[in-house]
C-alpha cells in the first residue's frame, strides 16, 4: 500500500484543476498583455481566476495579486511594506515560528537597518496577545504573524491579533498558506491587510501564489518590469497556473464543510491512536487550536530520519522536524521554540492528511508505525536504560 501523508509539503493537482489548466498550456498561448484576441482570451481567464479567489475571501477582485508562490507573497508583503513605510518607522513584529520565507525576509531587513521583534510561543505554539501588545512601539510599521503553522498546525488567535494591529494603525500581514482551503477567511470581518496564499498547498499547481492586498495598503513592488497585475507585479503571467489556482480555490471552498469533517475525523483517529498505542510519545502543537489535517508527535529515544526511512520502505510518506530533512544540522526552529529538547525535536514525525486519504490508509499506518518505533527503540541505548529502570 502507498500512503501519502505529506500534504503540508505539497498536494497533488486535482483532475478538475488539471482539466481547467490544459487548454492554457496547449491552445491558448497568447500574451494577456496583447491587444489581439489570442491575448484577450487569456486576460479573461486570469480575471476569472481572480474573481474565484476574491470570492473565497469575500474581497474585491482588485485586491488579489498573483505571484510566483507563497514565498514570493511573503517576501513582497514584508519587504514591500518596509520600503514604503521606512520613513515612518523601522520596527517589525513577527514570531519565532514563522516559515523561513517570513523569517529570512525579516532577517534580511535587519541587515538593512530595520529592527524586528520575534515573539516567543508557549509549549503549544501560541503567541501571547499581551506580549504582542507590549512589543508595539511608536515606530512599528508591520505585524506579520502566520495563521497556521506548517509544522505543528497551531492556529494563532488571528482575530485578536488583527484587532490589536488595527487599533494601533499598524499594517497586519498573515501567512495563511497552510490555513487557506481549510478555514474560511472573510476579509470583511477580519481586519487583515495582507494575506499570503499558495496554490500547491490546496490541490493546485506549484509555482503560483497570490497576495491579498487590502485597498489602500501602502506597498512597494518586489518585481519591477512590465505593467502586469495593475503595475504591482511585473512579468508575463503564468496563465495555466493562475487558472488552476482559481479552480482549486473555488473547489476547496465549495466543499469546505465536507472536507473539514472528513479530515478532522481522520486526524483525531490517527492522533488518538498513536498517543494511545505508543508509549513515550508527545503531541506537538495545540490539541484543539490546530489545523484539521495536522498530526505532529515526538517519539522519545528515536531519530526522525530513521523513522522516515522505515516508513518509506512500507510505502508511507511523512516528514520530520529533525536535522537532515530540513537540510541543516539544527532541528526545526519551530519545535525548539516550543521548548522541546534537541532529542525530542529530532524524534518528531509530521503526518499531514489530505482529501484523498481514507480510513483504510490510516489503519495501515497504525499497523505499521508501532513496530517501527519499537524496532528503532530497541536499538537505542537510552531506551535500554528505561527498560532497566535507570531513568
Ligand atoms: C509552503 C509554505 C510557504 C511557501 O510557499 P511556496 O508556494 O512553496 O513558496 C510559505 N508559508 C507556509 C506556511 C508554507 O507552508
């Protein structure tokens, strides 16, 4: 059996999405900026996708700007506002557990003379709203806090954060790449100024994203060049990608309730069974304030990488916050921010579910995982001590 449980890394393109895209890779090749019919047709297709995405946010189409993905949207939001408001202030507030697209953009700005406050999180991965209030200064120009964390699934108190930003007249950006498609975000209700999203995290194609930009938000361009995206993001549009993104977004929000119910049930089943069946195991992230598709657990006495390799051998695709998977020697900055020891961070396993997963697949994982954990623990000298009662 093959079981894909890495939907937070990326998702497959839905067949309906691919069908919507194909004509734009084949027959409709005109440049949307051209005046002839070849171009005009494609301009229309982009406008349709813009409408589809605007609708999911209860926003105006002119508030949606297509980009080359979630990372670009994050970089644009942060660097663009910093550039536009640098004469007003040079202080930015974010958190310790952001995606690297946010963290590294902030670190870049620090080298350029900006000051950044990185809010800590508690053991569940939540920021403190009091900390946020206390960190606001006269020269704070931007608050950027993610909606849902990609590793541990924790959902931040976004309504409260947005209200605080608005009260203090500070621009608020949220990286909603993981939340989008799982949670309804209504820009008429939520006073958020910028939202980053990405197509490939919700059954759309890779390499296309968008930034929701509330009307009137001051921002400089990141990509300079032609007049595309109403002069805010240059470059000939990724038409097929944009069309696919529009279709994927529309489908996600058409079936939202069903999707939420299906995934919440599977997630709870998987999570409860793992915690129940395997001793010396700890949940990472908040139990309730959590993405509907995220399971993240740490197993004492074992390494994430060896677990991933063993799971892969029986056809199960997962991910880990341990060193090798992240391409650096340190374990995940997110897990360490929760206060986990290096050992527990190294022993983490992230299983992220998607629409295609079934109860049978979860049962297969629950059958395969416990013996794998046991076998790896049997090779661990630390576990040997536990068995002998040394700890
Ligand atoms: C995947 C992801 C990104 C980056 O999006 P890309 O489209 O892959 O560039 C940014 N933020 C979060 C939270 C993500 O999960």
